[in-house]
């Protein structure tokens, strides 16, 4: 009796309605609305307008999961190998030392260096727009994914280079 719109419940849990659109038939809501007119139930909560327009901000866990999914679309190991092959070995050694000193700030360092083959934030944003539905949290997802990507690339760049035989 309206459970077909259960995804709407996750958008706004305290709403009495699960059918947010006019065409989403929700018999349970209609029964509860009728009972409220009789005074049997009261304080029926409706979803706010921004929820109905799908403009609510996403939670931190959802943002992190989406960012991880977006960052995974880029192969950090291949990007690091492309950077290593594009820069002279002396510059690579200096880069490794810089990343070692930067520690947990490796993403900041890489963002400022503009190395070849590292995707830009705009490329990450384009992937996000293609991958996810429109949401006010898209910039947060992109920022987090870009940080995760740069951190992963930085870890690969800072790792000792092993020669394969």
C-alpha cells in the first residue's frame, strides 16, 4: 500500500507519504489522511519542497561512497606509471621526496604541481555528471573523489619503483 515508493522513504524518513509525485499512488497515505480528518491520527509530516524537487543534500556516507565509485573510474596506478614515464628520473626522485615530506597532504601537493597525465578536477566533474543524477552535493562528491584520486596517485608515485625483468 505505497511500499512501491519505498525509495522516497529514504529521501525523507519522517514523511507520512511515500508517494511524493501525483502519479505515485499511496493508499496508506490516503487512509492516514482520512483518519486525520476524523481526529484519530494527527501531526502527519509531509516532505519539504526541496525533497520533492530532489534538491536535498546527500549525507556524508553517500557522498563518500559516490566519491569512491567516481575515483575508481580512474586507474591511479596507470596514471602514476604515465607520469613516471613522462618525467625525467631526477624529477621523479624529487617528486618522491616531496610526496614523502607531504605525507597526508600529498593530494594538495599533486594538485599544485600540474603533472602530465593526471586528470583535472574538471575531467573528474565531467565523469560525475555522466555517472550520477543531478544533486546539490555533486561538487562535494567531485572534490572528495578528486582528493581520493590524487592521494592514490601520490601513493603510487611515492612507492619505490621496481624494475620488472
